């Protein structure tokens, strides 16, 4: 009986490893070929929704100050902040628009993005989260040129590379992997699967397509505005392309502390999971299941198995560590020492995901930056 159990667990572990690699097989990044020798003649409007971002917005504004090859305007929408967000933005010569508490039916970020779009003068609209920043002086030019090379239509959305500075930030490892895998376009099938939407931290589109889609006004009540905006573009037959932003744009998530990390991921995952394609969700679930089964197999083999089973389970555990490191390092500079502890990361993710489902489907409210958001 134990041998059957060991064989079954080994098969599940191998399936989990294969699923983990398949769900994040592709790693597309925008082409940078020739960008430094080019100019973009039109104005780009960079719209930054910001609520209590006094500490986090400075790296983005500093990186914008150094951009070359593109004429742009910076619009910061102060989303009813209670700190010095407006003053900090103005110190970098950004145009600041004060957006008060959103009207009924609006989510704060969507209302802020809509206000910024209405005030924008540019042909292109680039919505950026306040915790993002460009890598170098030509990053914006590379981003814009990549969009134009793709036809200059629809959305080009980049997921920033996660920069880790504090130990607790490694708790975001699994979340970052699944955020990217769950967008549906990183499997070997590529863009044959429709994108789940767009990445929230960085969304580039043109003004005409934004208006045709209804923009943020059309998705005013969506908690996951990034996914909803991408879907609104797709409804109009407009392409939505989701790429990795490594080497071009990065961010540091939840630097305020572990509590903010918990609140942020709790808000996101219960709603976002509904947009993931069943095929990709199956791969994700198999990967997580295999990740849990492998340490259990190692423990049982050590207690009841032969030396051969101990070796097999040990090798499977090591392979899980390697795959976890391969996946995680595609999304951020997570610490190497956390990968051997991957079952703890999986357990943390599972608990937060279940709690997010409870808030989303039973309580139907989540909290974000001091606001209760109805879902």
C-alpha cells in the first residue's frame, strides 16, 4: 500500500513540475533594437493615480525626470490623499489634479485614471502605478517604440520586475509568479489564448482606442480595473499584449510593511482568479498540488520508505526548488534562501487566497488604503 502511495505522490510531483514550467514557459519582453537612435514626435501623457503615495512615488518621478527621446507630460491624480503626495509630485514639476472621494459606483483608482485621461493632451496614454520606476533614461522611449512597432493600437502592458529590499517582501514570491502566469499568455500556446486583461502597474494605449473602449468610465465599478480595462479593449476587437517588463520597468511592492502586503494581495486574488483560462488554472493548481505533495513524500519516505524512495523524493524536492527559483527570478530578485522553503511560501499563498475568496464571495467587501471596496 505504501509503495502505491509513493508512486502516486511521485507522479503528482512530476506533473506539478511540468505544469509549473508550462504555465510560465514564454517570457516575452519588448524589443529594444534601435530605440536609442530614435525619437517619438508626439506627446505621451503619463497618468499616475496616487493615494497616500508620499514615500513610494519619488523613484518614479526621479526616473521620469531623466527620460530622453520622448516629449511627455506627467499628471499625478491625488486620489484624496491624507499625506504630502501632492506636494512631492509638484516638487518634480508634475501636474497635480486633486480627486476627492469617488462618487457611488466608482472605485477610487478607476476614477483617478479617468480624471487623468480627461486632462491629458497626449496621443498616447500611459497609466503607471506610483510604486513603479523606469530602469534607465531610454526606457520610456523603448516602451513607446515597442508599442508603435506592434501597430500602435490596443494595449501594451508590462509587468514590472519586483525589486526586493526587506526580508518580508519575499512573501510575495508565489503571488508574483501567478499574477504573470494567470494572464494566460505565457504558456507554450502564447497568444492563442486570450489575455485575461492587462497588468495594472503599466498600461500603454492610444487616446482613440481608449475612448472607443469606454476607458475607465466604462469599468468604473471594477475592483481589478486592469483586467476589466483589457477586457473592454478586447470587446472592441482591440489587441491586448502583456509582456514582462524586466530591464525596462521595475517596482517595489508594499514597502510600508507586512500588513500592507497582506491587505494588497487579499484585495487582488479572489477577483482576479475568475479571469484565468481553465487550461492555465489547471496548470497552476497542478503546480501548487505537486509542490505540497513533494515534501509530504519526502517526509513519508524518511519515516517508512527505503533508501531508494528517500533518494527519489529528495531529488523531486530539489527539482521543485530549482523550478521555483527559475519561475521566481523571472518576476523579481527574490532571495535565494527562500526557495528551499517553498512549501512555506505555498502555504502562505493558499491561506491568503482562501481568505480573499471569502472576502470576495461571502463578505463582498475588501479593504484597500483606508477604503472599504464593494466587490
